[in-house]
C-alpha cells in the first residue's frame, strides 16, 4: 500500500512540506533540492540492508549489490576530488568530523578550529560539542573586517602545538585560506583537515580553491552545494598518505567500528547518483551560477541599505549584520521572512553583541534557488522583497531584559500575521516560486 493510502497523518504533513518547498524561496545556504534520481535512490530498497564493514569485507551476507554501489560512490568521489581514498559511510558531517579526531588525536590533545561565533562549526572544537570537551580546543578568530586572522592561527599554533588544525566554516563568506593554514599546520607538525561541507560543489565547479593539494584529510557533507542526500564523506589525500601511510585505514576504522554501525546504503546509493551528476559538465555551470547569484543578491541588499559582514561574498553565502538597527534582531527578520515564504536562518555575526539564540545576523545563500533555475533577475526581486520585509519590522527591538522578550515576540508574531503588506508579499512570492519547479514536490 502506498503512503497516501496507508498513513494519512504522515502523508498530510509530507504534502504540507511539499507545498512549503514549492511555494517558498529557500535561502538557507546549507540546503538544496536533490534531483528525482537522487530521490529514487534514497527511497529505494537499499534501506532494507545491513552491511557493516566495507566492500568485500562485510559482517553480513547478501552484500554483493551494496558492495557495487558503495564502490561506485567511492570511485566517483576519488575521481572528482583527485584523492586516493574516500569513505562514503559517515551518517552526516558531525560523525565524519569526529572520525577525523579519532584517527589523528588522543582525547585531551590540543586541536584548533575557527571559533563558532566567528563562523566556525560546532565540531571544530566549540565548547558544547564533544570536540571541545574531549579535546583541548584553542579557537582562532576572524579579524574586525570579517576575514580569518591567519596571523593569529600561526601565533596560536606556535604557542599551543596542536595535533590537528581545521579549516572550514559554517558561516564564512570569503574564500577559505587552505594554503596558508596548511603552511601553519606543516610548520608545527599538525594534521590539517579541511571541512568543505559548504563549498564542496563550488570546489568541483572550479569556483573555490580545492584543499586537496594542502590538506591531509578533507571532510564534506553531501547535501549542501554538492546537491546529494543528507550524508558525508571523508577523503584522504596523497599528502595525508605521505604523512601517515595508515591514515586511510585509521579513518575507515574510526567510522566503523569506531563510531558507527551499519552504513545507510540507500544514502550511499543517493551519494553515488549525486556524484554522477557532479561529473556532468552542467555542474560547473551550476557552481558558477550559485556564485553569480550570490554576488547579485549581496549587491542588491547593499544597494538597499543592508550591512553585510566583509561587505559582500566570494561564495554562495552572505551574512547580514543587523546591528545598525539594534542587537539581537535576527529572530525578527527570520520570522518575518518566513511569513512571506522566504526561508533564511538567524545567525551570530563576528563579535556578536547578543547571543546564539537571539543573534544579530541573518545567514542566507543561493545554492537551492540556483538549482531551481533562478538567475540574476530573480535575485534582484528577492533582494527587494527582503528590504520590504525588513522595513515593515524595523521598529521591533529585542528587549535587553530577558523576561520581557516573550511578550515582545508574541506581539511581533501576531503583528506579522495581521500585516496586510506582508500578506501581499506572500502572494507575490508564491506566484513567483510556482514558475520554478522543485523535484519531488
Ligand atoms: N548546521 C549546518 C549549516 O547549516 O551550515 C552545518 O552543520
């Protein structure tokens, strides 16, 4: 029996999500829309199988087809990125990154990564992640201009002698300085891991530097600019194998049996399909268009009076700094944009004056909109809508005393529901979006 007949409750929610994706503009820079082919693989019977181990070395029978699909994914990853080893089993980015620690460090040893409020990722040593509690984390920062402070990376590395240094970010709008940070890591004898979760698709399209010549290990999720299913990969480079000939084996053992059990074979199949898509010549055009769209959107926002961290973007993403209107206002703009069908996320900005829950920035980007076929003229329209929405809520301020925040937010939520201008924008956004179909919706 199909879902529609069997389970009305789940089907109803799924239908609502289809409508949300179809009728709204997705600007969260870590999200994307997969193809029908990736959806087919993800929804396939590969989900029925257990296959602990690796191709040819499994702990269960009946894995001849899983072996083939996993080898396909590995081979495509190796060819695309130009690396000798790929592990495609991590359930997602966080376990992939954790495996890098397990393979290279002992608990309590020193590691370095970009500070989370400065755009870094939780798993690069932030204090509430196990990567910041099981290891001694020494974070590095961005400079007042928003660019990574490479001099500080060098200073801290010489002082603290880390075992592992990360370069990669979750909210960084400029080219990642792989070569410079690799030089620091090499000088102090640290492993250098590049986390390219956000920019993997841009690397393949040739619009972002590849870390492969510089890093020992590269991790990436597969669902962002790479446009595959939710999953991750760990790549070991030639440089990594020169540093430690057992590094690939250590990474594989860290994933299984170190951290995970059976791989999600339907996801592996989806990753293989997405990597096949990334091998097509059109993928380079896609990557170039993501960046062209981001630059147009950034320009359109700046023209309308917004302040952007670093003053623009080199990649797929931008960060609006809302502090000129008051600290902690990200929540208002995120929710007001949600109201009109434009999805973004509130985010800390470097030097955040408020908090992670009530941050002062908005993070937005173009990978998903670009997949839909939106181009520069559409980015102009989106910038105009964002400005209109921001103007409609400009008088809302986050109270500094926490107890009054609930009341202000309740008033705000009621007001944006009742606002007729926002209702009109919602209708325009819906009509606009229906011209750009989304696979699976
Ligand atoms: N939280 C993800 C992102 O949105 O960038 C990264 O883990």
